[in-house]
C-alpha cells in the first residue's frame, strides 16, 4: 500500500514539475510551483521525513511562490505610475 502511494505521489510531482516548466505566464507558474511544493511535501510525508515535509510546505509552497508573485507585481508597473521614474532628473513636482 505504501509503495502505491509513493508511486502516485511521484507521478503527481512529475506532472506538476512538467506543468511548471511548460507554463509561460509567471503568475500561473507561481501557482503551479505552489502545487508542486504541496505534492513534494506529500511525497516526503510518505517517505517518512516529516521535518523535510514541513520545510517544503513552508518554503516550497508558500514563501517561494509568494516572492515570485511579488516580484512579478513589482516588475509589471503601469506606465505613468506615481514612482517618479518618468520625470526628468532635477525636476520636482
């Protein structure tokens, strides 16, 4: 029974990793990466490594996708935003 669960978890990990690589949109990649972290945590739980599973759950499925989403949000700024980047140097509002 345990071997079957490990095989299913490995197939889920392989599918999620493939989906993460094939996605082109960074937001969707972050969401798929979060799912990949969850499946890896599940696999580590089945392999009786609960400490590694908890670390993977925290970092792989929460922190890393959140950092990616925040970075994408920061990079995708709208033109004419209020950050002052469009104004010439030396000119104040």
